[in-house]
């Protein structure tokens, strides 16, 4: 009898239910919103929000031009930090709504 890790068993159960995409989107959005605050500042919590993730593209709503400029400058660093937290290269690019 072979042993499976909890992660493998959970992934298998999620695949069977057909909700893997929804769970992945939720994890990406939650992680991105936490990193936005860590990456920029606590004030970013009221001015920016990750709102949508599909096909490797994370969409972030931005209400402050200064935060948008800073995130555009450090876009690659933000994506790397987010993917590092997620444990995989899930996010490929960012899209902004301002």
C-alpha cells in the first residue's frame, strides 16, 4: 500500500468535484490582497484590491495613481513574490482597472 500526501489527496478530491479553478482563483486573490498590503503599505488596503484571476492574469482594481505607478514599476517583483507564496508559477501577468 502506498502512502499519499495530504496535498495529493486534497488535489485529487478537488479535481473530482470540478472546483479546482474556483479554489485556485480564491487562493490567488486572497494571497494577492495580503501581499499588496505588505508590498506597498497598509493604506493600499483601501485603495487596491485583487478582483479577478483567470488564465494566469490577475486583475487588480486601483483607486490611487501613486500606488498604480509603484506597482507598475515593481510588477515583476510583485508577481515573483506572489508566485513564491503560492508555491507555483500561477500568475503570469497583471491587468489593472483604474
